[in-house]
C-alpha cells in the first residue's frame, strides 16, 4: 500500500510536474516570441519611418512645411510633420554644384534732379553743335550826372535828350546785346522803356549799382543766371556783371561779362591793370563750363589791355589783332572793347564815332558775333 501510494504520489507529482513544466516553457517561449515580435515590429516601424524620412528629404526641394498622414502597420493612424529642406541632394557624400553666375548690368535709380541734369547736359551738347550769330555792342553812355549844369560835362545835352539818340543808333545797327557803363537809374529806365530790352543786374545789386548793366533782347534770349566779379574802380570796390543767357533759337548758352576799369594815372593805373587781370582770371574760370564767353567794357586802355588779356585767355577781339608768336594789337584802337572765346569770330566791326559830342564822350562799338560748333 505504502509503495503504491508512494508511486501514485510520484506519478501524480510526476504528472503534475510533467504537465506544469511544459506549460511554463510554452509560456516563456510565447512571451519571448511576443517580445521578439514586438521588438521586431517596432524596429521595422522605426526603420520604415526613418527610410520614409530619408526618402522624403531626398526628393526635389519643396516649399514650406509638408504634412503627411502615415498609418502604422498595426492599423493605427498617426500624423507626422516632416520639414523638407531646400537644396538637399540625393545620396551621401555628394556636394551641391555651385550656382551659375550670370553677368548683368547694375541698375541705378536716379532722382528727378539727376534725370533733369542729364537731360540738360544732353540738350547742351546738342545745342553746342549749332551755330549762333547776333549783334553785340559796348557803350559808355556818359552818366546823367556828368551832363548836368554842375557836372564835369555840362556842354553835353541832358540824358533825357541823349538816350533817344543812342537808342536810334542801336536800332540802326540791329543790336541784340549791349554792355553799358555809367548807366544811372534814370537812364536804365529810359533805355528799357525805349528798347523793350531786359537788363541785368538792373536794380538787382541796388540802385547805386546799375552802372554796368547789360541790356538784351529777351524775345530772343532767355535769362539763365547772373552774378558778378569785383574790381577796384577809381575810389571803391565795384561789382562787374556776369550774365548767362540762352539763345532761344539754337538752345546755346553763353556768358557776357561787362566791366568798367579805372581811368587815369598813378594809383588808378594800378587798379586798372589789376582789374584787367581780374577779368582775365574770371574768363579762364568760366571756361570749364564749355560755353562761349564774351567780354565788353570801357577798359580805359588800348594796346596794353589787349596784350594783358588776350594772350592769357585766348580771346579774340572784334577789332582784330593777333597773339600768335607775340602780341600784335590792331591799329587805331578805342578804349571800348568787345572780345569773345569759344570758337567765336567777329565780322562787321563798327566804331561809331558820331556819338561823340551829342550822345556820349565814347564811341559806340558794335560787331557781329558768330559762335561756331563747340566741343569743349
């Protein structure tokens, strides 16, 4: 009995052990397999996700964020945002090719003032190819104060009589521009009223500085600008006129300078000489603007003035004369001058001496000025 019971227990226990062990083994194997399967699935999922990301980054560049909805292999949906960078290249170790540089032109935006300046320079270059001709004169009118009863020329008629006579001569010569000296306010008013000409400076420098005004036909010429240079005349420093005009027909611009140098000897001779050199320096300064320059005035010198100014400026005189190989002024000179620079020539030179005695104590000097094409 005891042996059978023992065997039974053994068999029972053995049966129990025999049935339990395999079950544990199976469970362990199953758990391990599940773990392996789970790990494998996760590895494959991660690998698939990684490959998908690599595949996406290897595509042609896209713009912005691209949102893709991806479903896992276990049927669960998930949303992934993949940022696709620009300029990515396929493969590894491959450098992107440098961009091709295409040459071009720099576009510079100009202001309206710059555009206007460019257009003006173009117009000036075109105008400089045109020939311009006009009548230019110089005339010391004898200031009205000189011909009063207490003046130093009391035998001359008053200015109110002399002015119409001067205007008649201007008209007979067809004068377009005249540089005047000793022009007092009453004479300025009368000349403008009777000729219809414009004047500069007129009263621009004040009523005491009308003397060296330039009168011009403003139906033909347009005022561009005006200024002055200063010399010592007789007892004081006085402004001498610089006028810039534009010929309406040709579009050409030019300067007219007008002056009155000191008369007499001694210290006046020194200031006269200095005034001539100042005028020459002013002409040379204005040359850089590349337009014709005319100089009119009572220089109170003849050959000396020509030989001081013409050689150092390159100006030519309406009366003639030469500076080639030395200074050779023309003969029978007056102290009143008209000169020009910038491919300028003169013809029809006139010294109207009939003015002496009843109009002024100076000649009226007139010439036809021609400014040919000028390239600078």
